[in-house]
C-alpha cells in the first residue's frame, strides 16, 4: 500500500499547503484573481505529477509561468521575467514540434 499510495498522499499535502499559503499570504495591492490563477496552475502541476502523461503538467507549467510573468512585472522583477520566459520556451518548442509532426502525419495519410 505504501509503495503505491505515497504519491497521492504527498500530492494532497502539497495541494493543501499551496491553497493554505495562497490564502494566507496573497499580496495586497495586486489582483487576487492573479494569485488564485497561480494557485490553480500550481495545483495542476501537482496533479500532473501523479497522473500518466505530461500534457497537464506542461500546460499548467506554461500557464503558471505566464501568470508569474505578470506578477513579476508588477513587482519590477526583471530577472524573474527573463527566467520565466526562458522556462516557457522549451515547452512551447515541444508543442510546436508535436504540431509539425501531427501535420506531417495528416499529409501522409491524405
């Protein structure tokens, strides 16, 4: 049981911690909707780690970093904006490659 059940158990702990910290420490002066969206995308990342496949995790990561860019711009944190953009890049390249491969497969079937 422990071997199969540790991932969901830790995911629940991390999810509860994420929700609690977001509720307790949201920044005054910045839109609450942004903090909530960052929290939701983090929950997507947590859930994406325990399920099969990487699509949910990749999409949640891209969304999370996009919302973090808005947050870092608000706080004038240029270095973090650059890091977030650099982190999104490989995931976008991955989906572009998947799209190109899908298009090639469509053409070869037609």
